[in-house]
C-alpha cells in the first residue's frame, strides 16, 4: 500500500468542514473512504448534496471485488439518499498499472450495478 494514501489517520477535521460544506452553495462533495478507513457516516451531514464516494482504493494494486464496492455503497446508503450517491475512486489512478486500473474500474462499475439492481 502506498504510504501517501494512508499516512493521515486523523479525520476529525470532517466534524468542522463537512457542516460548512453542507450549508454552502457547493452541489457536490468528494469523500475518499476506501483507503483512509473514514467512517462513512460522516456523509450524513451532506444530505441533499451529491456525494462522490471513494469506494475504490487507488493506493494499492489489489483489485477490489464488485461485492466489496457494493458493500461500501450500501453502507453509505444508510446516510444519504440514493439519488445523491455516486460511486468513485478515492483519487486518480495514475500511479497504478494498467491492469490494476482496468480491474478497479470494472469493480467500480460492477459494484454500482449490483447496488442498482439490489439496494
């Protein structure tokens, strides 16, 4: 796992920043949760906003399964309305091999499809 994706273990700033974003005119907020281990419940503050949820870890070559991605999305649906949840990678996939990036994109699409057919 790449250290640059896991070095931060203190996400308490979300207690201050997410409520500010929630009251702003910003329509979309991106939250990385796959690599960081951030408790997905932090997105509850953002109800009514579009949340681009990082459910694929780009800090490792290990390809998630579609079921893992679906599980992360289903966990988020407890805190945000389905029409406002968008499945995303944690960040860009530039540091990944082509094989890993393609696999992660397939898992992302497959996990979203699983949730769309069986929330």
